[in-house]
């Protein structure tokens, strides 16, 4: 499927690959791209052909964030209402990624900066090339370090103390440091990053998709809960899944000494 400046390709294995395709600008984002991403991640919940999504970039960069010329410049001339509509739309991209009941794997092939860092952070798993870097550089351009949910999400991944340092200073983070902090799940040679991400996505796509969706939902829903509320939510979810097809299929396959055939229900 062709979009404006990114490609979205569905595979027969249930994995869709979204490739940012503005390599001459390290895959910077435009108003149109933000809007298309917001709609795409909302609509993917109803797309039964897609079980997992991989995000990556074409060329040397993953995504360098909002285009200075095509986004930041025009916003300087806009009214407050228009600027707020834009920031709400960019936030909705992250909201829809986190609410998507399908796993997202980021194949970070190069720099992930600004909004690009947030798109990688909002993915469920992150595979980084050894040469790739993260840069939450909002404060370095005179903007709040918290953007697109960064102040909510980053502390949950790396801890509040490190998140505060990263968001205040806006320094680049190497792949090695990202792995040490837990920001990267895997670090691989640059020519292996997409293959490694696809391998994870295919494993997830072939798995029990209802159980994976429930797991993702529980992880994010439980952050504001106290222990008792979290335990009750997990008890109810597990009771439902204990009676679902995929768990019954696991039991039947176990008894028959074969691999289960999950159907996501």
C-alpha cells in the first residue's frame, strides 16, 4: 500500500512492514505523514491480515522527527488553536500505537530523533543497529522534553531518574547505552537489524494473538492501578483466556504431542 512518503506492505506471514521513505531528510515527518500514521494505527485493529507490525526507515536514518522546513517553520506562523490541533494529532499517533491490539517491533536502522524517538519508544519491542542512536532532543530546540507522551512512557521503560536526564539534556544515546538502559531489546549489526526485527515479528504473528493482545493491554492498563486492582484485572483476563480456543488448542496439542495451531480466539 502506498502512502505519502512511507510504504506499508503486508506479508503473507501476517507481518506488515512500515518503512519511512524520505531518506534524503533521514525520514523526517510531514503534516501528511503524521495524519496518515494516526489513521493507520487506528484502523489496523480491524485488519485481520496483519498480526504484527515492523517499523523501519529507508536509508541511513530510522526517523529524524518533524521536518524543520515543512512542519516547524509553518507552525511558527500558525495560531495557537492550529498548533494545539497538531500536537493533539501527534499524540494520537502514540495513543493508537499503544492501544493497537497487535505487537509493534521497531527496526531502528539509524538515528531515531525527536518524534522518531517517540515512534520507536511507543513500539513494543526495539531492535537497534549497532550504529543507530536515540535522541530525545526536544529541549535542544527550545521545546518541552515531554512530547507525544514521552514524560509518561520513557520513565516506565528506563526509570524516572534516567528518563529525567534523557529528556532534560537531549543527548544522543548509543545503541550500547540503550541496551544497557532497557530502551533497546536487541542490538545487532546494521545489516541484520531488519531481519532480526522481522524474526521477532514473525514469531509473534504466529503466536496466540488474543493472548498477546491481552498481555499488551494489561501492561499499559495496570500502571495507574494499585496492587489489588491489578490482580483483579489479571484474574478476570486469565479466567477468560483459560476458556478461549487457543488455550484449549495448546492443551489438545500437548496431549497429542504436536505443535499447537493458534487461531487468535
